[in-house]
């Protein structure tokens, strides 16, 4: 079973997730705003600014996406579907145990997160196809931290020693 607890859900969040272009536009706007204010906030208080982002990010993402606050958000790369809601916490596609009806092998009444993610990714405009990108292993030490702060500080892209991206292997 998942090591992440079930987050709060907002009625209608599934409808929103099934319209990923709306969420994609919201994501792009949020990214522009956060990138614009981050240097100012960071100068005032590095720790306080990360806490402020977390204070805003956590309830919004829990309600909209059932976000598990992994600290390395890849919603834009997974059709605006949080892959950490998969009972196996898989970040790079389905496990191979997806049922014929598209449901999870662990929780039979739950649609497979990755089936939903693939369908939603196809409906996106700006980030469509990013679901095919290989994601680095999750850094569990970032759990319950702001993924926006981690993104802006470059913390979320640090990979474990010995792990190489596929595109790096092809170049080298």
C-alpha cells in the first residue's frame, strides 16, 4: 500500500482533472507568478518564502489533485494527474497489473492512475507528450516540502549518485 496518506478531495476535482487544458493554463499562470515573486521573497527570507509557498501550495494541490506532497511535482508531465496517488507510488507508468477495465490491480474499484494520466496527457496542449519522459527516482527527503520552492532552487532535479538520464546516456 502507498506510503503516502490519502489527501482531501474537493468535489469536482475529477471533472477538473478530466479537463487538463484548464489546469495546464492555471499551472502556466502559477509558474509565471511564482517565478516572478520568488527572487523577491527569497531575499526577504529564504526559509519563510518556502514555508509561504508550501502554505498556499499544499491545500490547493491536495484539493485539486489529491496531491501527496512528494516535493517533486510532475503534474504537468502526467496529464495533471498526481502519479503518487498510485498505490505503488510509480512515477514512470503503469505497473503491468492494470486490469482489463483500466482499473488498478491493488485497489480494484480505483481507475489506474496511469490510465487516467495517459488519457489526460493526450488532451493537453503545451505539455502533451511529456508523459513519455523518464522521471528520476523520487527523493523521499523532499516529502512535505514545496515543489515550487524545490523547482526554483533546483533541488527537485538532483538525482541519486549513479542514476543517469536516458538522454544523457545517448549523448555520452
